[in-house]
């Protein structure tokens, strides 16, 4: 595949969190999350009195309020909680793990009017029955005990603009500059509720080279897909006094085997299915056991970073794994 064609089929990079999202603009095939897939965004509350959600500017402010607080003195918490299934060719689907975590963000408006979302986030893998955070896990597909590696991103930042974001650079391998497209999301009004879904379909070089990371790497390229569904009160969206918007929804993710599972290039993949939201106290969502664990081991993740630095890299979980872990010896 030619370089230009390869990067045209790469989606916008998102974080491993409920708060991260970018619409897939660069595929040449039809996509389910674009307004055109629904015949256009619809609803009487999409146009004013505060925001026009048929424009890039209106969506910038609406989406920023979902992801943070326009009051820059305040931070916002988004949470997710669900489970993970293992899907293998010609074998039963297995429920194998729980997943639970949260992100804490703040907004910082830039001179050009865009909003930098500054985020810290953690995600833990849990026992399906007890909810206990797992530090070791017996992989039911290999019967091997493995060390569990949680997700801890500090930071994962991105910028919300009037236009959709550019595709990732992948270490400056991608120099394509696609045309700017207004940031118009596929809002659908149903009664007093606004619904919106974002898909992220990615195919990118694996930070874990399979020649070095024989047991951890799923292969030279990583296919990942994420889908975020947001449900928001339409009156809240058009209330200018609300500097942030509570929401609820779902987060689904398809990804290769996690590197710490030590399944290498074994055929199959993982399917995440989780609820997500913002507006609730974490005590109403997560167990005291999980929150105590975060207080003891990841206490700074209750607070968003203080400021935005465009030079600070936002690394994916695989990039962090490559930096922080060591390859397990081949048996």
C-alpha cells in the first residue's frame, strides 16, 4: 500500500478513555458516525439560542463542555466501567476481565480560540466476580499467570477546534496535510435528549516490534476501533450558564490482545463494553476498594495537569508499555 493511501485509511488518534474521541475523517469508505449517515444532524434544539450545532464553532463549544469546563479554574471527571471479552476464531466468546477507570481534565483556551483538553487518566483490570483490582492474572486461554499492567496516561492532551483534527504524525512518518473540514458532529434529537456517536477506526504501526517483543506484540500493525455514544440533555446544551455538560453513554473498543497477556500473534482480539459518563461523584460509580487503590498508588490522577504544553507528547498505551516494560523471555 502506498504511503498516501495508507494514511488516508488511518483515523484520528484517540486516547484510551471515555473522554477521548475524534471522528474518522480520512477513510474513503462510508462511515456510520458522520452526519451524512443519518441524513444530517436533526432536532429543533440544535440551532440556538446559545449554540448552533450545525456549525464547527457551535460544536467546538458543545464538545468542549462535554470534555471539560469552560471555567478554567475547574476540572472535570469522566468515568468508565465495564467488562472485556476475548474473541477467538471458532471458539466460544469468553468474558475475561472487568475494566474500570476515570480521567480528570481541564480546558485551556488558546489564542486562536481553540480549547486544549489537558487530561490524566487511569484504567484498571478487575476480577469479574469480586471487582478486585488485578496485579496478577491467570490467563484462561493459556493457563499462565501474568503480570497485569494498568493504563496510566499523564498526560493525554488534544485540541478541540472549529475543524476536525489532522491525522496523527506517527513520529513524523505522516506528512500529509488533508483539507480542513468543519467540526460538525452527528447530533440527533430524541425528545429532550441529544444523542451523538463517534467512531475511531485506527490502523497504525505497533510500538512493540514483534522481533523484540515476541510474546507481547500482536504484529507490526495495530488495528483498533473505538465507539463512543453520548447522551446529553438538549436544554443543558443550549443553557449558556452551564460551563460544563453532564452526560452518560457507552464506550466500546476492539483491540488486539493486551501485551501483558503474553499471547503474541495468536489469532483473536478483545472487545470492551463499558458504560461511561460525567456528572456523578466517583463514589457513586466506583467501589471504595478501587478508589482506595488509586489514592495509595496513583494519587495524582485525581487532579488534572495544571497547564497545556504542546511540546509534551501524549503517548498511547502501547508506546508507554514499550518505554516502561521489558520483554518477557520466550519459553
